[in-house]
C-alpha cells in the first residue's frame, strides 16, 4: 500500500512537471524568443531554424522524437522504475505542449521577465522530479547513467549542451536571444538546486544484523561500500556496519535496496562536505 501511494505521488509529480514545462515554453520562452536547456532547448532551436527557412516543425514532436532513444537507454541501462516515471514526465510535457497554445501577444512584454518566469517554472518542475527520485528525460538520463557508472560528477555534459544552445541562439537569432537564454538556464538551475541538489554527496552508514542479502544487493548497486564489524554496547550482539558515499540523487534507490534486503536495518545519513582520494573505486 505504501509503495502504491509513493508511486502515485511520483506520477502526479511527473504530470506537474509536464504542465509546468509546457507553460514555461509556450507562454513565456517562445514569445520571449528565449531557449531552454537540454532537449527542450534543442527542440526549440530546430523549430525556430526550420521556421526561419519557411518550414514548419512542432516543439512537442521534436521533444518526443529526441527523448525516445534516451528513454530506451534509461529502461535498459538504469532501471525500469526510473524509466517509467521519466516516460510519464516526457509524455505529459509533450501532451501539454500540444494543448497549450502560444499566445498571439506575449503575456509579459519584457523578454527578461519572460526568461525569469520560464526558467523558474522549469526549474521548479525538474527539482520536484529529482527530489522524487527520477528524471525528466533528455540529457538527465545521460548524466545519471554516466554518474552511476563512474561515480564522478558529470555536470560538464549539460554544460556543453547548454553552451551549444546559447551559442547557436546567438549566431542564428541574435545575441539578445543568447543573453536571455543564459538568464533562463541560470534561473532554472538555481531553483532546481534550491529544491534538490543532485550532486551533493552524503555518507550513509547502515547497521544490520542480517548482512548477507544486503551485501548482495549493494554489490548490484554499483557504488562502492566498506564493511566493518561492530558490537552493540548494551546488547553485546554482533552488528555489521556498512558505509558508502552516494549522491542525494541516489538516496531513494538506496533506501529501496536496504528496505528490501533488511527492513530492520538502522540507517544514518550525514552530509559530506569534501571528498579526497579515489572515491569512484572506494570498495
């Protein structure tokens, strides 16, 4: 019952993101000639470029097409649950992009205000999804996959893509478009980080009296961990202590692993300020 409620909550959050992303793009960013980050920004650029040449493309259709291979990657390389909620987020955003019309007259006349509102709405939606333990599709799938496989921060992937979007916007549609796109990307990142900081590391200490199944599950979790022998001070019973360092983004998945292996385990989570040494190989 608890799992059903949790999954229902995630679906609702994914749908909220889809609505917020569509409102951001159609009501604020497109009228302000401002481009978002990631796949949505690429779709906006391609649509604007084709329109400039006299053709016609749909942002919604391009968002869908560009996300299909990335969602398949999430399904086969990350996990099915992660992929399912990401699919809901993408499909909901595509649906609302089709349903919400771009206004003939901008809701806000100032491009700067449009960039602010657009960035805030997308940042809010993405932050909620990250906090719930899944992504909004797009380049976040690549970032998540590479991060899990290597244990390294891979924000540079998004930085390169966003840099390309800003440069392309400036070259083809004027440097004003590039400037306001920078504002949008900065505001969305700021609000997303305020709600949920993906790259912040935490130290997780797990105390268990039934370690074998837990160790088996943790070996499949990719992140390294260290096992220590402990003894209860009052009970004098032997206890296995397992320590690992993960990003906050992975906490939801780790919690599921621990609860499935040992529902009676005690878990302590502490913020990690700095890391030294070969963190990705810490086993």
